[in-house]
């Protein structure tokens, strides 16, 4: 709905501008504009900003190139505690667990295209065209878990600590997104509204065809733990796992025994092809000079 409202407001503004007879569009050769989306669902206005340059061959034919870069990092921490000493002071459990998740998303977009400016009315300039380009999406992240627990049973205490760190490459920790390289081709129509001299804003509507390759991600996990029972009994262990090989090594440091197992390696590579109609209600701000 916000997208429709934005487009409608811009169209109404254009109708008002038509009534301004005698207005001449700026006579420039090059335009540079910045594109940002104030109506993104995650409210990250500059998550995927695009810088675009337009070369006016004449007042109807325009060549354009664009570079878009988006970087988004997020970190959250969950802490869980448990304490039931009030129920039984001689037999109770204390636990404290901390989970920290960090994600990194990077987007890169390169495009080149052509515009034909077929009409203008007042401050409004209408055009249509086509463009093609490359879009890459890259993901990574880490998850760290730390836990401590004390179990007391009528004077006998057992303390356990566990720590693990998992590094994810070419994927998000929740395994919802994987690195993707794609190529696209768009046909579009759009308009520019000149606010003051060479300053303009605008929007576009078009059809996009995209084909891409999704790469398989990988992760490496390192973990260790220690248990102290009573005053003399201590045991600890360590483990590492790589999804590239599927090999998991588990070492008991008390007995020095290494156990190796092999898990199935999952390949998430896939080729995707999409044809969609898109509305770009981005706030395009530019200057022609």
C-alpha cells in the first residue's frame, strides 16, 4: 500500500507541474543520482543504495550505468538462566546459558542500460528503456554458545561447562540464505520530476528477468566441555566438525581417545530463474549538469 501511495503522490505532483506552461528541462549532459528505499520491509533505508550515472547523448537518448552496494550486520545475544534452589536447598540445579549470533550480508549490483525519453510535460520527463547487469549476494556469520551448570545433590556437587563456536561461510547461521550470483535483464518505464533547476526525483516500473546460481555454504564447529564431580574427578573433551568434509573428531582428554565419524555432506547449489514485475518506489535523487 505504501508503494501505491508513493507512486500516486508523485503522479499527482506531475499533474500539477503540467499546468506550469513554458518550463524547460535543464540542458545537461551528465546526471548523477542516489537511490534509496524508504519503504523497505525491514526499515533499513540505505541497506541497498545504488549510485547511478546517466549520459545524455541528446534530449531523447540516454545511456546509464549503476553500482549498488549494501552491507548489513546484525548481532544478538540470548541469555537463559535456571535456579530451583528455593524448591529444595539440598538438591538443586543452577544453569546459565549464553548464545551470541552474528550475521553479515553484503549485496553488490552492477548494471548498464539505455533510456529513450519520449515525452515531457512541464517538470515531468517520461522515458522507457532496458538494462542488464550482475547481482551478487554474500552471507556469513558466527554462533557462540557458552553454558555453565551446577548440580547439587545432598552435599555432592557436579559442575559442567560447555563452549562452542561455529563459523559459517557463504551462508547465514540459520541456513536460510546462501551466496548467490545472478544476471538480470530489465525493461522499464519511468519518470523524473525536476524540483529545482537540475535537481530531480523519480521512480520506475518494469519487468525483470533473472537467472542465478546459488552456491553451497559451509561451516566449521569447535566445541569443548569439562565436568568436575566431587573433589577428585575431572573429565573434559573437545570436538571439531567441518561440513566441507563431513568429518567429526571427538577427543576425550581424560583417556586420550579420539573418535572419528563421517556425516553426510549436503550440497545446496542450485540454479534459479525468475520472471517478475517489479515496482521500484525508491526515492531517486539526482542532479543533471
